[in-house]
């Protein structure tokens, strides 16, 4: 394709709102343009890369036995109400009304739609297992869209669904998809990890996220330094063994702590470490108020709290609710003498403490010499804190380290959650009605494109893996006004195209410096420059990633390009 005929608007400077490299470079190189906050158009170069990622996804989905379909992005609220998610999915679901005031949602995901389709179409065990997928735009009303394609309000996603007659069959489908996902991200050239994750609003229990390692990732991965264990930090269990304190219990005392609100301020004021204080945080778990107590140097993990209660919604209690229940604000909360309608749950580490400090539920006062069991009762001790670097790995091998990751894929064992709520059943080989067992599998296609750029770039621009790049070869005619350069560049362009090589031909009447800068930005694997030695039939070939360059005769170019890509 001739560059003079294409829409590729490049920029010299980074956009003001672009914080990370993928956002900066994809905009500067003319791959994407923002239409509104979190909403982007893919320009010709971007669409070509996106299509190549889609092709890899399709090939691996087909190999796994899934069949492609296309479902409506506009979904009636009735389906979401059947599953029970209309009121629990949250504010990210884009909701709207038609002219008849009928409620709809723009598809954030398609569990409800596919369940309704399959329940109306599949009646016998003979048609199971079934796996289907689609690649389609999704919509989520992100509160704070940021990082370009990594957190948008409209994005391209591959979502797949399996319907099985048993949990054993679901395990097989899940394993097939797990392998397919590993193949997809390996073929995209990504350094990634599959980590144990939380199912969130999707339902189900067993789930893994596929994380691309990157410093700009919004998720933290906890991994073992000696094994292949890896989990999202929200899901990594703490397996520490805590020893009971050998201190003699002292008499409980209330002491003034004026203007000391944070754990650190109170600890400094009273002259002890954070670990000698109790952190007490009020949550609303569905309709129940719960006080979570951890050691002062630990952080409360609300996902573990949600899973402990098997709750739909977990949120911090408001300051108003806290004052109404306990008579004080956040800075003075503690588990001593809490009302009966407030449940107290505590992390395992709390049970072994003695003579510690906690809020007195009175502004400006704290208790000292607090002893669990004697001074306050706990409904249950459980794992309620975030794992920390240096903690033992949950698999018993090594210690935990942290890395940041970009989530590009997620696989779920949904079980019977949707099938039960939406009455998706089949007749087994005995003629008895059984509930279908489901799995759900998503890949963020546009997120994957951005994640590739995060791992493949340098100070000059993008450095695409060869099979992902929009074109294989970039031909530059440095001075098209000179006939010998134009003729040689035209000939190479035609020869490369005729042999099936994807070529972008920079035939623009621009300065050489502009062409080189744009070529570096684009990140096309091989650049062929037709310049001063065109009259001799000599061109320069340069590898984008390594920077290695050679001079070749025109007659050797085709063989060189073929051999180069055969090695990739």
C-alpha cells in the first residue's frame, strides 16, 4: 500500500493525556485516535494489527473446538434480571431505554444472551459439550478511563462459552481453553503468567487470569521465587503460622489520643510499632454491617471478605453509617463493645496478639492492653489480609515476590449459576432433566494489542513482533523527485507485493528525516531504503528491533526478505 494514499496521521509529541508508552506510541504513530474519553477509533495501521491478533485468536479457538457466532450488543434487561445481575453488576453496565421505555444494556459480557440462546436450542445430552465464541465490541462505563486501550469504555473482546453435561466435562473444556489461551499469548510474543484470580461479577469459583508482565500493569501478581505458583494478589492465601504471645495480660485501659487518626499517628503517639495495634474497618456486606480487624501493619483484603461471606456486594461503610452505629468516625474504631448488630471478623494474626491498641469508638480515645477473646468477641478468625512480599508461598515452595501485570485474558468455571437462574436444562441418557454446567472465557483483543506495545518498544517507537506488525516491509523512497530512486522503489514495491509480502511504500514528498522518524514510530520489522545508490541498484535493509543494517543489490532483496521471515 502506498503511504501517500493512507490515513496515517503521525505526531511529533506525546498527547498530553497519554501516561504510558502504548497509549503514547499508538496515538503518535497513527494507529488510533480518541473520539471521547475511553473511546477510540482504529485507523488503517491499527486495524491491520488488530486483525492479526484476531486471526491468532480465531485459529486457536477453532483448534479448541469452539465455533464462531455473533450475538447482539444490545441486550434486553429481562435477561439480566433472570440471572440476577441487573442489580448487582454495578454502575459499569451501560443501561438505556428505547422509545417504548423498555430497558436495555450495551453488552459488557454475554453470559445471559448465550444462556438464553442455548437453553432454547439444546435439549439433549447428545448435543453437549458445546463451545461457541465471538469477537465483538464490548461496553463498560468506566469511572476513570485511562491508559489508552488498557482501560476504555468501548473495547474489542473475544468471549467464549462452554456448555457441559457435568463438572468433569467442564474441567475438560476449561483445560482446552487454558491451553488455547497460552498458545494465543505465546504466539503474540508476550511474556505472561497465568494466575489464580477472583471471579468477581462473573460468578463461579475456579478462574485464572492471563497477565502480561509490565510495570504499568494495574494488577499485582504474587508469585513464588522457586516454583511456578502465581496468583492475583487479591487471591493469594496467607499461610503464615503465628505464635501466641507469651506476655501476661494487662488491665484494659482507655487513653486519650487527641488528633491522632491514622494507625501510624496513633502508634507514634503511644510509642509502639504498627504490629502492636489493631486496624478496624467497617464494611457493608450485602445488608450486614461487618467490622474487619487485622494487625495494624496488615492491609484488609475485601475480596477475601466477600468470599468468606459468599456475598454479592461488599463496600466500605459510610462515615454516616459508622457514626450512627458506633458513635464515632473512622479514626477511632475498635472491636471492644460493638453493638450486637455489627459482626466482628478478624484475621488469623489477630488471634495470637496480646496487650495491643485499638480505637475506643470514642473520638480522640484508644484502648491499650487489649486482648482478643477477653476484651472482644470474634465471630470467626480467617484469612482476611493481603499477602506480602517475603511471606511463604501458598504452595509451600519458596517465598512470595511481587510483579505487576496487564490482564489480557480470563477463564472462568461458571458452574450452574446462570443455568439455574435461567432454567438452562437438558435431558440426560435416562430422560431426566439436568442443569447445564457452564464455562466463560474472555480475551481482551484490543488490550492485547496495547500490551504487546508495552513489551515491544524503544525510545524511537514501536518494535512489533514480525507476525503482528501491520506490514512486513517498509519501503522508503528518500527522494521520489529523482527518477532513479522512484523507479527502483516502484519496482521493489511491485516485486515484494507480487511474492505475497506485505509492503507499506513511503512514496510521500517528505524530507528523509520525517520518513525515517515515521518508520521508526510504525515499528515495521524490515525497512528498505532507496537512496543515493539507487542508480547502482543498491538499497539499504535495516532490522527495526536489532538495528542491524546491510546494503543489498536489488536482485538479492526478495530472497533476503523471504529468508529473514522464515527464521522469525
